[in-house]
C-alpha cells in the first residue's frame, strides 16, 4: 500500500486494485465518512457546513488520525466489496517517507492496525520505488532514486539492501500546486482553487521554458480579485515553468546534497547507470532534461512512475522473509 499525500494506491496479488485520491468527505453531524477517493475529490471545495472534505495526509505524514483511519478502512473495503460481513485480517506493507520520525511511523502503524491490518510492515518510499522499477537493491552497486510525490521528494542512494544516504524534503506536487495558485493570484489577479491549480499543473506544467512539443495553453475561469467579476485567462507552459522554478531549484540542490554525501565508489556507479525519477512529479514535462543539464548525470523517468512505489510494496510483501529492511 502506498499511502500518499495526493493518492493512495493499493496492490493485491500483483494487481492494482485501488488508485484513489487521498481524500475523505465526512458528515459533520455523525462523524461518519460519506465518500472516499475520487467521489470525495469531486466534492472538495464545493461543500456546505454539514460536510467537510479532509486530506488526512500532509507532507507525507498523517495530519488527521481519525480521517486517515476512515480512509484506509474504506479503501481496504473496496478490494473485496462482495465480502461485506467478513473482514479478513490482512498483512500490509505500507510505504512511508524516509525522513519520518518515530511518532509519524507510529501514527501510520496505528492507523493501519485500526483499519484491519494484522501484520503491518513499513518500508521507506525510495526503497519501495527502487524495487518497483526493477533495481536489484541487494547488489553491491549504487543506485539512486528521486521520488517526487505529493507531499515529499525522497532522494536516496541504495546499495546492498540498505539506504546509504538520503534526504526527504517537503517540496513536491502539493507545493507546485500552491505555487500555481499564488502565481495566478499575483500575476493575473484571479482566484483559483486547489483542483483548478492541479488541472493547470497536469495540462501545461513544465520544468523548462523551451519544449519541443509544447502543450496548448490552458484556459482558466474564475473571479477577479478586485472586482469579483468573472474573468478568463489563458495560461501557457512558459508561465508555469517560471512559476515552478524556485521549487525545482530546491529539488536540484537536495539532489546535489545527497550526491555530496555519497561514497566515491557508489558515486561512480550512479554516474554510469544514471538517476531514476519516480512519483507523480516525474511526469512534469522536461524535468529529466532540466536536472540532467544541471547535474551532468543522465536522468531516466521510469515507466509508470505513479505506481513504482506501490509495485515495490507488492514485491516486498511477497518476499517478507528475504528483505531485512522491512520494519515491523
């Protein structure tokens, strides 16, 4: 299970059975969940006082314990909807950020156990991503993974089944989204919500101001901040590249920071094999090119980067006795 800030993905018997936004809509009167995942996302920003939409995870860690438990339970139920009365005791492997504190790890474990997990194992996200994209993590060879998720960017050098050096920074997909909201407000005097900013990021998000195949500009509609009258603005990918520049510079310097700590033998392996980009942020247009120009090491966007971490947890679950890096 990849319990992410933006999306939660569950793999069961090698098949991805749940891939939903990490959001839950709760009835304020009964405190019971009304909707989970994509249905709750459609309600986000459109609710009245009796319904509240909550994103239980912030920056890769659980911010709302009760909502997280309700969400995990609801998503586990979706695996086998026919079986309403009998909930099997489950063996779970959950991916967590590599910079998690003891308290944050405890929160994930407790939420998973309350939601029906009998054996709960933890796995650091960069390790899960490396497994998911087919790296032999136990080989005496250095591999580097940059996993840009919704709440955190995880950078790690892996060798001999362990993490040699790593960095977890809270600059990732959600940060990009709020930067876009801020930019639209300051540059175009238009107020937009989180969902619209997310749509802009997906449609015209770019890390470079020069692209070979530029996407068509995205049209945004919303209220003018001064007059509250409706306005329509066309946003180009160059604007978004300019707007995301500060956040991307932070990711670049974090990657360089980890490379500085890397032992020379492993550094040589990484230069030879390149750095792997995973996570939803890896889908940002031109990001691999930008990082490659800056760091002079080839960057490879893995295929299906969104599901790399969850595939890794699926592999770890099958080989629970084999991998010493699984935490209980």
